[in-house]
């Protein structure tokens, strides 16, 4: 064996050793723990409290369920963007002692990432029609998108209700 072939073999072996010892790409971090069951329970609790706040006709508590830049939409109401617009747009509705509203989720889901969730459900609203002065009962559906806040609380960022039928007049 010549010096040249010995050097070549040594360089080849050294190169293979360096390749074998070079770390590959870093392993991906483990997924965060699955908090969806707890998040779903927290959203359901928030909705139950929201119904209580409507029953109490407490405007500030009602609005506290929204993010600062939330959007609320519903038939008969303008599109309201932000807590201040929601507070102003729903002031007469929430504080009216003749109004009652209940809602319940049929479906709640939260992303695996744990930062966004949504609710689909049904609502029933009783109110006095401002034109006819008669009590009406409206049935409808809603979709609310929730975002988890830095403090872990869930707040509504998009809230949409739609009547599924013309309101019935209570006799």
C-alpha cells in the first residue's frame, strides 16, 4: 500500500466519520398537551354565565364576554365591531326588562392548538316588538367563534345569530 492510498483511505474514513457524527435536523418539539376537554368545558361555562348576565340585564357583564375587537351580527341590528359598538348597539336590548334570551350549544369544538374554538347552537328570544307593542318569541341559531386570551379565559370574537322563522306573536 502506498502512502497515497493510505492517505486516501484515511481521508475517506475521516469524511464518513464526520458525516455519521453530524447531527441531523433537530427533532420537532413535542405537541402541547391536549387541553380540548377542559377548553370545551370552559366555553360551556362561559355560555351559561352569559345567559345569566342577559337575564340580569347587566350590559357590562354581557359585553365582557367579547374580545375588545369582536364582531356581533344579528337580524335587525347593525354589524357591531368592537366592545364599544356592541355595548352601544345592544344597550336598549340588554337592559330592556321585557327581553329574555336563552341559548344553548349543540356543538362545541376547540382547535388542537388550544387557541380558538367555536360553538353552534340554538336560541330563544322574547321581546316586545317596537312597532306593534306585542310580545314576540323568536327562535334561531347562532355561531360564536371564541379565542383564548392570554389569561386563559375564552372570549367571543365573532358572534352571529339568525332567526330560523318569523317571530311568533305571544297571545
